[in-house]
């Protein structure tokens, strides 16, 4: 960095700081006047601090801290109490730091402590604040609020907080967030010992801790090296520096960091503006071919941020319902696998994992061999597995060497035996995909299946639940869809059955899939024992399976689920599927159960009808005439009560054709006439009455007369009883039907005289 550049940054920085100071001053004044952004939650005060013990001014200060209308007012109140001598003032501040309900008050105390470093006054017994501030670092999830507590610790000498702060940073049993907060606090400490602790954390087993320590050291201008010898030399160089020399170096780095942060913020702002402008141009292009050309151009930009923007647009296009991506984008995307920018490589790998149709396997394998970034490497491997799978599909136009597939499988084995669950799962998934297809020898197939089994057993000993479930899912997938289904079933069957008794729900759920994929009928015999499993998913799978291959024995336990919980409807659908496969005798038995008083209300009428319709077809097919007619009678009654008169008339008509006894015929006629009248189908009703009159006279006790009388007494909405009367009076009955004529006269006297000019044929539907 040249002296000239430093001068320019410094001079511009002074101008910027002046402007920012003015803006902040105006903002504070505005907040004090109008209470902008004030938080007003209340903070429970320690019961030991009674109202009677607080003098008037202390009460004002406390209430201002807890309920002040602006941040500056709250900070001022905290500052007054901080430098005051009243013991109760100190208690109020400590209580505010301990509370998480009133974030505004806690923030004000932290800022008051930080600002106290620049004041001439001294804080009495300031060590009182050590533990509350460290507690915030240990428990606070919000990085910005934790940073305020970290800045407040700068009022102490490093040796006062060193032991506790370093223990939190190195505490492997502590939440990762607490450790990261402590690392952020170490970065702020102007002491070589804090730097040395950050260097020690580079060897930590937790990846996030290592990354945070690296960034903290880089921000201080301390080189980070993975080489032990180089790291030792860096440490020795720091140790040779005197205290004052180190402090000078540290202050320069802090000031430079502030200036660089300001420049970065400005750069980010311009980048956002530029990308927003690109987005407007892109959105304004309506032609897909032109959009493709636009993206192709910007995928080749010299700026990584533009390439990332373009990749995101490609990803959105790929996931949308729009036409396929333009072909010219494919080769460009494949080239970006080896981009110099880590973010671009990661984004490209994730995108290509969704785009197996691109001929990218060879390039992915090449980059995988040389990639150093662990996250990018994992995504490249996942994309490689997808590309190989697509290339070896029967209808694929992409052809790649079989050697690439074998190398991919070997990479999959490496990932399978990684201790990190996510990596192991990806390895298992790629093995599953590539073993779906042919092309391996019997020995190779046996090896890969054996490795899956071995990794599962290894994880079972370790007790990892999620990964065991994922591994079993991969095995189950091979039993469901693979050229090597038989080999997979033979290898994994015992593992699935054993896993059905596992404590982990995810494992049992995957095991259920496995036994089902191998043999559904055999699976149901095994799984009937688990119909009350605590996992909803397991129960649902067994219910669905019973619908596919279950029989009479399954109807009993399925019936137990009807009407009781969320499984009622799935259980009923499975029962219907079993009923469709059942003999007439079984259906007859269950129809009887449905009519039993003990099951009243358990099924809706519609559900009963669905079974009756199945039973009707089955009885017809087995020539069970008596059962068929009994079912049709029930269906006729249901449709009549439900107002589906056309269907009711259809069933009554079928019953009328086969009726044997007078009693049956009379019941059918009465109900059929009732249906015609309520439908209304006046023509059909008149025709039925006419046919009856041809046979005999109809007296008041006739079922026909009673049906008509009931109708005329209470005609349903939507029917016209006058039209019925008119039509009935025009029936040309035989002369020896005096009782019918007398009944007609009574009806016309009671319900209205029909006009003589009306013709019967005018009465209709």
C-alpha cells in the first residue's frame, strides 16, 4: 500500500467522519425531541431494590433507562448511574445487563460502558460488570448485540477477563454461537495474548471456530498459514514486538479496518445499484432467445458478482415453467465449474446438480480432483453423481466413458465413509443412483451393496439417527428401482426387519419402505404388528399398503381407526379397496355391521353407499340374487332420502322387474310413486297410476292413494300440486272405478279444482 494511497484514504476519511458525525448529531437531537425508534418494554427490577429505597432522582434515572424515548437518553441515564456513588444505581445497571426482555436498556448500559473509556472519570468497582458482560457473550444469539457486550469489555485490562474469555472461546461443550461471540471479543482486545489465543484456535476441531479465528486474524493483519513452521515464525515475530510497538501496530490496523470497512460499504452500495440496473434490463427483455444471449454475455463478465447474478437468473429460469434454457448457455455453465472465484464455483456446482442433461461429467470429475474448498468439492461430487446417472439412462443422448462412472462410484465410497453425516448421505445417494443402471459386474455390485450395509452398521454402533435413516432410504431405493433389485433385497432384507424395532422414527420409517419395496404381501404380514407405531408416517404407510394388498383380516384393525383421528379417511379408503377385492359374503357381513346400532354415527350415509355399490356389483357377478336385491333396496332408500330421485327411480325400477310377492310390489309402487311426485316427474307418476287403475279400483287404503295423499298434504318445494291434480283428473280410467273417482273429487275439493280444458299430455317433467 503506497503512502500516497494512505494519504488519500486518510484525508477522505476525515471528511467522511465529519459528515457522519453531523448526521449522527442531528439524528440524536431528532430522537430526543420526537422519541423516534424508542423501545418501551419494561424491565423487572430486582426485588431487593424496593421503591422506598430509591430517591427521587434515582427513580427518574431508572425509569429513563428502562423506558426512555430515545437511545441517547437511555445511554445518558445509564452513564449518570455508572459514575454515581449510590449502591442501588449499580444494582439497577447490573440488573439491566442480566435481563433479556428489555434489549434497549441492556444496549444502553453496554454503550455507556464503552463510552466510559474516553472519559476522565473512573468507574468505581468496575469488575462488577465482568460476569454480566461475559454472560451476554455466552447466551446472546444476535451477533450485533453480542458485539456491544464485547466492546464493553474493553474497559477492563485483558488479564481481568483473559481466563474466562479464553475458556468460552475454546469451550468445545459450549454452543457454537457463544464461542463465536468470544472470538469476536478477542479480536477487539489490544493485547498480544488475545492474538495468540486466536492463533491457537486455528487448530480447533470445529470448522466454524477455525473460520472465525482466521477472519479475526486477517482483520488484524496477522497472516494465516496452515503450515506449522510458518505459523511458528509469525508467532515468534509478534512475541519480539514490545508492548508499545504492538499497541501502535494494533491501533493502525483498527483505523485501517474502519476505513476499509467504509470503502467496502460504498463498493457494496454501487454494486447493488449496478445489479438492480441489470435486473431491470433483463426483466424488460421479452424474447427468451434474447434473454439467453444477455445471460451468456454476463456469465462471462470479468466481475464475480455479475457472474453470480447471472447464475442466479439461470437457476430461476431452470426452476420455472418457462421453456428450456437456450442451448448456448450449457457450455458456458460447464466452463464455470473451474472459475477462479470460489462463490461462482459453488453456485455453478449447485446449479449443475439440477441439470444432469448437460454433458458435464468429465469436467466435474477433473475439477473434483483438484478442488481445495471442502464445500465446493462436496457440491461438485453431488453434481457429478447426477450427471453420470443421466448419461447412462437408456434414452440419454449423452455418452461418457464407463471409466468416469467407476471413478464416480469410488468417490462415492470415499464420501460414504466420511464422518460428517451430510457427506456420507451424499455418497450413499450417488451409489443408489448409479446402481439403478446396468453395467457393473456381479462382484462390483456385491461390493457396493456390502459397503452400504457396512456403513449403516458402523453408524448404528455410533448411534447417529438421521444418517441411519438416510442410509436405509438409499438401500430401500435400490430395492424399489434398480437393475439389481434382487441382489439388493437379498442383502438388505434382514437389516430392514431389524430396523423396524429401532427407537428412531426416521429409521423405522425407512425400514418400512424397504420391506414394502421387497415384497408387499410379505411386508404386510410383518407390518401388521406395527399398526399402532408411534410414528404417524409408519402408520400411514401400513394403512396404504393394506389398501393395496390387504384382505379380510385387515378390515378389522382398519375399522378400529374409522372416525377416531386423522387416519380415519385413509383407513376408510383402504377398506374400500379391500372391499372391491372381497367376495359377496364378506361384503354382506360388513354391511350388516354398518347397520348395527353400535356403529351408528361412525360412518356417513355416503360412505355406506360406496360399500353398497361395491356389494351390488359383486352380488351380481356371483349371481347372489337375494343379496343383490336387498342391496338395491337399501340404495333406493338412500337416494330417495337424499333427494337423488332419478337414481332412486332407477333402482326401484330394477326391483319392480324382479318383485315376486304382492307385498314387495306394493312397497315398490308406493315408493316409486313418491319418487316421481317429489322429483317431480308428473308424466311418469300419472302413467304409474293409470297402469294401476287398469288392474283394479284404488280405495283410500291403497298404497297409491296414500302416497298421493301424503304428497298433496305437504308438497315439497319446487313441485306444483295443482299440475299433479290436473294430470290425475285427466286419467281415462275404466267406468267401474268408483272409489278412485270419489277420491279424486275429495282431493279437488280440498286442494283445488282442476280445469277441464287441460289435457293429460300437457302435464310433464
